């Protein structure tokens, strides 16, 4: 029983380490981002050390996810929340923009 738990812990830690820290491969994400749709307002803060927070408010709910931000392919993970990267950050009309989970975000810092 103890051996099974140890193996399970090793597998979980290995999976948690998957993906690159954001500052290593995608420093363009560093900063404070805002986005919105018809029902919610979203924010994403990415720190230089690779940690961050993703939060949203709307529909009478407020949720926040924080932790090390990792990118694996077109997936970004913030704590326990996974977002699909539709477009990586690009400069457009003087602002960096990106699209995560179909939501347009603009860097505002």
C-alpha cells in the first residue's frame, strides 16, 4: 500500500512539472491582462518569476486561480485552471493582445 502511494506521488509530481515555465519560453505574457465577454470580466497577472493569477467575476460568481504558470503547446495552466491559447501575444495598435479560451485579452500595464 505504501509503495502504491509513493508511485502515485511520483507520477503526480512528474505531471505537475510538465510544461515550460512561462518566463523561459514566453516572456511576452509577463504583465497584467484584462478581458471580458457578455457575462464575465477576466484578469490575468503574470509575474516575472513565473507565478500568476487568473480570475473572473460575473454571473454572481468570483473565482481565482493562482500558482506557477506553465505553457505546454497551446495550453496555459494557472494553478489548477487550464486555458487554451488561441493566439499568443502580438502587438496590435500599440497594445499587446492575446486570446485565451476564446476571450480577447489586452495587456494593460
